[in-house]
């Protein structure tokens, strides 16, 4: 998977995109958020809009969706160092996921990600994009890419939990 770390996710032109109502994508999102918000994870997640699809200038069809991840523990929500560790580890893991020709993850730390975040708390915004020859192929690849992101987030959660416990910062984790 190609991975970009950006200052902020660029706005998408709504004229080029249409929302997708796809059962496979809905199942993938339910599975993703169930896993991310499980007891094994330090995170809570939130979808930022709909999963969308559109033609991208001769490159076939692109399927894209944005979501945010935030730490559930309020003491971690303001910790910039742990957010940069999250960004670094997640980026490293996603680059190893394969499918660089059809999957792109854009990662951005933001202070205004999602309606569930407290004011001033950082959150990781993620845009996952998949390309294909048809909208069905792009949607399938997007769902598979989301599974890669899910595994990377859960691994990163365990990694960060270990780091916090070693430093003595994670007594309630």
C-alpha cells in the first residue's frame, strides 16, 4: 500500500464523486469499527462522510473513504508524542501491506477530527483510496484495504500499549 503523511486531507470535489451503497463496503465498515472499538484497542473510530466512487482522469475508477481514529483515554488524547508514534508505526505497517499499485492511505494528524472528539484533542484522519477497472473492483479493493488498515491499527494499539506500560504511563490501560 502506498502511504502518504500529509498536513491535512484535501477536500474532495463533490461533482466528481458519488456515495456508494454497497453491502460489502457496509460489512467491511461494521467489522472495522467493531474491531477498532473493542477492548483490545486504545482507539475509537468515526466515519467522516460516505464512501464515494468516481472516475479519475483515465486511471479507472477510484473508491475512497475518510475516517478518524482517536484515543479513548483522555490523558492520551492530548499527548502529541503518542500521536506521532501512532502515525509512524501505522505508516510503517501499511507500507508493508502490499497492493501499492491499487491502494493509497493518506494519514493526517488533526485537532478537529470528528464530532466525538473533545476540543483541542488530536485525532488521526485517514483517507483510504482504491483504484480498479470498474466500480465493483475498486469497492472490493477498498474493503480489502480497510482490512489491512484494521490489522495495522490493532497491532499499533498493542505496540503503543506495551510502550506506555514500559514507561509507566499506562496504569489504567
